[in-house]
């Protein structure tokens, strides 16, 4: 029997985030990326989401390596969850390794991790996979794509990329390597689809510098710039702007401070000692001499900017004349949270700069013309769009078709769909679970969709608690007590609650033995008829 290459997307296909791909050949597995996803607005109380990697648990001894392509949370954030279950060597470039070490130290797993540093241009044998690392431009330095040579053929996995002619670090995407792959013959291209609905070419990171200069020249007070803690390139651009305009820079927040210190140590940040100050120093300086860089560009309630907008940040508050810059674009699903944060900041007197008011952020992902160029450079037999919602994957397929690929050689799949290659031909295998694993505080997977739906129902219509005290024959001894939360105001609802109490008494008197269910159904029906709302109804019975 011919051995097959099996590719299993565990996360990142059909969604933005929690990117994780499995390559399997001859009973050995290579994992590419271990990302998280931010919760959607209706996922109340959820901190973040990790891939459902149950497929790997009975196969953990087959895992010969984990490759992390770059340092963003949607590619690194689940690493400690994976290492708690799977012991395998991890391969990453120096900056990506540094960001992983910060995460693993926080999770007390650094001593367990078998970390290997690789450079763009390296070729490493990992089980049956010969993995070649090639540099790609992205919004974080040291990002790589992968050429994975297997006995079944060569697969190119781009990870996140764009073709930036003037990157901040001066290191463009490796066109020559992509052309070399093409000359060898590429079985399949797995390519980033995040910006498949964006026409043209993604602007260069260099566009941000003049936008920062305009913001810095007009700001009358402090400048507070929010970005992702892993966006080291943006840290450098902010530091350069601060130096040009005679301001001092302080990094704020645990993750931002840890990552900046690590990047400085490894040489990925070059900030003069006279420009960089501590937060305490910055808060004691004149406002027009200060830049604070922190987390919260997605409006996360627990971030620095989130707490500033709510007035709950402990170290400092928003002042009149502060300029707050959100240097990122909204992750799909986060728009409502971000705009609420912006409105709160305006209400507190800050001037808020965000896209589309000024080009203070550019995407790190290829747009349509770059996707077409990637296809022409690599000339794959098959294209599998990755990284994006279904609408992005489908649009990537359209781009490939317009670029001359046969529709039969473009395969759009979502999480959990196994793709198999044998004798140079693609076929679809079985489907395995590829859903969400919710992380709520220290609980991983304990909170499922049913709990989230209950939280949503509580948030939407509230709760009604009915307490009954009965004798052993099932007759009421006391008037039922009804307590509501999130349903009606106490004042003005007396008539409704009195009427509900009367329905409860009648339900107990007319029950046929199952008092609990009879009261629940009676209260639900009555309250819906009266209010058109469906609060959660809980009934407690006390027997005396």
C-alpha cells in the first residue's frame, strides 16, 4: 500500500485565529503553529479559545516536532496547553523563541520545553519531513514560511506573509526561495487567506512612519499607543518616532514590558538608553514629553487601554489632551468592543486616533495581487487556502482560478477535514472534530457551548428565582418568595411579581405530583405572555 501524506487543519480554517496544522506521514506527525483565538462578543466570560487537538492525544508519541512560524498569539498562544499533553521538540527563530520563552516561563513550563533555534535559510530533518525555513515579511520580525519535503512531494506552507518592498527590518520576503521551490515542483501550496477580500497590494510598514510623525507633531499632551504585545516592529517604529520628536518612551503592562525587554536583549529592538524610561519616570515628566506604549488595541477589558477607558487603571488615568492611538485593525468580531472603548476614551477627554482616521496601522497579510503573485511564483499543483473565515478561503480560491489554476486543483476545506496525498493526487479523508475549546480562568474545556448559551440567556433576559416552602403533603406553608436579577426593576414591578406569585400558588395547588416542573412551566408561560421575555426560571423546594 502506498504511504500517504495526511494534512489535518486543527485550527485557522473557517475562522481568524487559533492556527494549527498537522502533517502526518508514516506514523509520524509534524505540528505547525499552536495559536489561540479571541472570543466573540457573545462568548461571555471566555478568556480565549484554543484548538481542539483531541486527535493528537492518542497519537502523542507520533509527534516528532512542533514548528512555530512567528510570534503572534494566533500562532503561539496555545503552546503551553500543547506542552502539557505532548512532549516534542519545538523549532523557532530567535525572536519567536524568545516570545515563546516568555509564555512558557509564565506557565512554568520552560524547563520542560525542548526548544531549538533555527534561522531563515536553515533546513532541518524532523522525522520524515525535511523542513526548509524561508523568510517572509509580516508585522513581526523573524517570521518564516516552510518548504516541507515529504516522500509524497513538496508542500509550501506560507504562514502569514506579505510582499513588502520596504519592511521595517529591511528584510523582504525570500522571492528566490519561492522560485527555487517552483523549479523542484510543488505538490501543494497552503497559503494565507486573511486579506483575500482586499484588492491590490498591502501597503508597506513604512507608511506608518509619516502617520506617526503627524500624530506626534500635533499631540499637545501624552501620547498613548496601543498595540499587540508581540508587535516588535511597531515598538521600534514608536521608539524611532519618540526620538525624532524629543519624547521619552515607556512600555506599560506586564506582557508589553516582558516582550520589549526580551527583544532588546536579543537585538531586535534598538532604542537609545536616553529615550527609554520607566513608567514611574514617565508619569513624573511633563505630558508633552511622554509616549506610553501598552496593550489594548482590541479594546480588551483587562488591557491597559480597556481599563483606561473604564476609569479602572490603577497607575494612571486618561487626562484631557491625551492622544490615544490604536495601532491595529479590528479582529473580526471585535468591532463592537473596540468602538465602545473608543467612545469611552473620547468621553474621558482623550483624542483617539484609529483607522480609518489615519494610517496608524497596516496589515501584515497579503492582499489579492500578492496572493496571485505567490501562486505564480510557486506554481503548485494544488492550492489549499488557509488562515481565514470561509468567505476568505472561498475568495482565495477565486483568485487562484483567475490566476490560471484549475478549479479541480483548488481545495477549500475547514477545520477537521483530513486531506490525503498519494501518488501525487489529492483526496479527502475522514472528518475529525475541529471545534472550540474554551479557556475560562484556569479551566480548560470545562465550559462548553451549552454553558456559553446559558450565560447568553442570562445576559439577555435575566433570571427569576422561586422559593417554595412545603409540608410533606405538598401544600404551601409560606407565601412563595420570588427574586429576580436582570429581569425587571424592583420598583414598578410589584404588580407583575404579585401576579406571578398568584400563578405559582395556583400551580402548586393544581399540580399532579411534579411540583417543580409545573411551577417552572407556569412561570415561564406567564412571564412570556406578560413581557415577551424568556428569563431563566429556577425553582427551589424546601420540605418541612
